[in-house]
C-alpha cells in the first residue's frame, strides 16, 4: 500500500476536492472584503452568509446571527467561557469535566489561578460522566457549565441534553464543546438547550484555522477582543473568507453524508472486534455504545504507545496514542487517568479515528499489520514472557 | 512527530541485541511499567571483558534506540572502560535526542551502573533502587541522580533536569526542591567543593505546629484540591497530627492511602520524619 492509511481523524481531517474548489476563488480573483460598500466586496458577503446558513442548519440553530465565525474551537471555547464570566462578574464558579480538551481544561486552570472556583466533574471507568456530581455542584455562584459533547480520545458522548434541561431550568449558561460530535452525530442546539456550541472546521473536512461559536439569541456575553463591527462586535476582525466559505461547504457535505456514519461505525467495529479478538491482553477504553461512530481507543498491555505509533508509521498507518511519551508530557493522557485505566495499558493505548473516507481495504490492511507490530514490541518488552507467550506479573507498582 | 535522528530511527526500527542471555553474569532492571519506560540489561563476561550484551525495553522509540546503543557500546569493553560510559555518550552515539527524551539515555546509564555495581558485589537494593533522597515522588527521582545529571551534562535550568530525569514532570510539587538542588550543585561545581548538607535541628513545639500548618496549606491542600478534595487540620499533639479529609477525599475508597502516602509523607518530608497522621472521621 503506497498511500497513507489515515486513522487519525480526531486530530484533523482531509479537505476533500469539493471543499478546496469552493474556497479557491476567494484566494484568487474574489478577494473582496465582505464589509466593503461596493459590489466587489458585497458579493463576497453573500457567500459568507450562505456559509453561515449552512453552519446554522448543521447545528439546528434558529437564526443565522447566532453563528459567530472564529479561528477554531480553542477560540470558540475561550470566547464562550471568558465572554460569559466577564459579563457576569459577580459569579465566581465554573463547572467542567476532568476529561475536557486542553482548550477548556487549561483555561479553567488559569481561572483557578485568578481566584475562580472550578469543579471538575469525574467520569467512571467507561468514561461516562457522573451526572449526579455535576448537578450537585451547581450553586448560586455558578457562572457557566462547560461540557464536551464527545470526548476526543475515547469518542464517548456525554448526556448534554439532560445537562441542558437541568441548567435551563436554573438559568445557568451552558457551553458545549461540540468539536468531536459535529459531522458524526446529528446536532440540535435547541434539543440540547445550550447557550453556546463550539465547533472546529478542520475536524469535519474544512481547512485548519476555521471555526465557529453558536451563541443563542439573547445570551449575555462580552467580546474578548476589540476592533471593528464584524460578527456584530462579538468577534471583531476581517473575516477569513476562504476558510468560512470552505467550512460552509464542509457543513453541507457533513449533513449530506451523515447517514453514512453508520457505515463508518461498521468499519470501526470491525477494526475494534478484530483487534480485541487477536490480542487477548488488549482492552477497549470507553463505553462501547454511547460514543461517536468513528472512534475506538484500545489499550495494549506490556507495550508502549509511542513505539506502536512509530512502527505503524513505518507501515504507512497514521494513528494516535494516549501514552506519555508521544505527547511530550511524562504522564499518560488525563482522560485515561480520569477513567482509572491502569497504567499498564494506558501507556500502550492507541486511538484509531476513522472518517467517511476510510475504506474497508484500509481497515483490513491495519488488521493485517497490527499483529507483527505488537509482536515485535512484545518480543522487546521486559514484561512479556516470550517462552510462555504471556505477560509477567508486574512488580513494583510505583515509579 | 519527534525530531529523531537517522540513527535513532534506524535503531528503533531494527534494534540490535534484543533478548535475554540465559546464563548472563549479571542482570540489571531499571524503571517500571507504571512509569512508562523500563529496561532490563543482560551482560555476559569473559574475565573482565564484556563479551555479550542484550536488552529488553518497554518504552518509546528513543528508549528502544538508547537501549540498543548501550548494548552496542559496552560490547567488547572491559568493566573499567564500560564504567566510564555516561548518558552523554549514549546521546552522542545516537547523534542526539530531543530534549524531552533525554531521560531515555539516563535510563540506559542507570541500568549499566546498576549492573556494574552488582558485579562488584556491591549491594543493590532491588526493592528500593534508590540512592539518596527521593525528591520527585511521582517518578521516584533522587537528589543523587539530579546532581549527577546536572554535573555530567552541565545543566542549568529546572526544565533541563525534567527532560533528563523526568523529575518534576508530573505534579510539579517538587520543582522548588529541584531548583534548590540545581543551585546547590551549580555552586558546588563552581567551587568544586563537596556539598555539606545542613543538619536538621530538633524542632520546638511552636515551630513544629507552624511547619505542619504551612505544609498542609501550601503543599497538601493544593494536591487534594486538584481532585476535588480538601483537608482540615483538627489538632496537633506533639508529633501526632489530627486531620479530617473533606470533599472527594472523605468518601474516597483510597482515603487511607491518601492519608499515609500523601499527608503523612509530606509532613515527614517537610516537618519531621517521625510525624504521625491520624484521621478524624466526620460524625
């Protein structure tokens, strides 16, 4: 196989030719500024608004003005949380989860340094959120609750509708980081009852540097940057027209192809079942049912994740790992640790994330390559008995 | 993607000397599966000369490459010659390692040092393979190792030390201690004098209470709060410290472990080494 087998779609996705074609004119002859008075700019504005409408429909929102274009989900998350806190200055409590993306988690850590109280809601061994804990944590001082829809490492879906209903009753702003759900499951911000919903273009086949924040009509927030009138003053700065148009096209495609996600799930399940059957020491990280169709996270025991990735890379397969070594930090992923995944398999955890462009052939190829990769590393491992073909008892549980 | 050299790539793709030597003269194990990397080194001797070396490694690409390099480097050397190999030599052999991966070369050197010590008949405690005082609790890194890497690699920042030894790379609560050790060792290096550690004086009751309070407020509480817990200092009676665990910690199934491993250890570390912590259960 000469081409790359790309199973890292939760990291970023391919920009298909239709999306590239849609954006190209705006990198060339149609360079007008949508804010200009003349038709050369004004015509471009029409394309931007069409893209806004596509994103609105994808999220099930009522009004186009509820969509604010940003540079990506990190900005969207920051805008939702900081924008709310700077409006409701008297409220000093934020609720989020232990398994959020760094875009939210590190913002919350920063808020703690500034004197905010932050509650990090735990998850169980399958990565499911402790809803009771979240509900109990809400009090009069709570300014905002920020919860991801789907986890980027395990794909586990959180019950955002239940949370939304609970918070709506109490009038507490609710932000959903929807990055990993968009294009994989149907989205309806009205069903969720959220006030904010963050998305990132490059996770659903638009280019990098594009994103949006849904802001429910009437939501009280302050902008985080100051400048022109763009996006009704909520996100000043000349619009990234090529990126926005591309994201609009990608949103159209995502809606059109949503039904194909069942097929993605079939391929994902084939990969997952194949691996778990072939490696008795491997285990699934995350709830097998309550998750997006494209993700599986598997922990291989006695071998280390970065080494697996490097060997897969040699075979032309791109995946991702929650191991400490591959991230440059020294501890395995905060998500796996929050789930209590034992260190023995957390270090050897691999995330495979598919897309609608993943083929059966690619999955079969991956299944055929994995045994030699794992076996080669087991042979190297001091924790594996090559004679008996079994793991050695682990001694010394601390570092 | 890491910026690995061609040599590192070559060696993790096709590592040399993988496996066990059944009749090895010495076997040295360092690291653990919990830490994320571990190395077992086997050496076979003919008199004073190393005639065979094999390894098994659990770890990332650079850990595998460092282990492979180590076995190639010691092969054919006398024990005295092998003793001179430092982690720096391993890095050089590999044509360099990313800063964050320096600890892989240190692991190689540690295994070699341990093997050579065992051969000399020096006692190596298998359970606690530590020399010196543990500075970084998360990764079990001692002051001895920190001083050694500072000296041998001419390190000048705390970040360097984390990259080389992992110390301070997880909870970060020992970073100030690492900084102190760094300053001390840099000073020593400048003066080329051997450090004399100040002796601990017995504490007065007032001083002890003050230190207990400070340790709980500045060190223990922030750690517990990260997991949604908290701690209340109830009373101090001589060297007995009564505390109450709150929040998540209170009904945590491992509250006993928290009490002994965290609260008591920290108090013993920062106050006195015979402090006893007693939990007051909430009625």
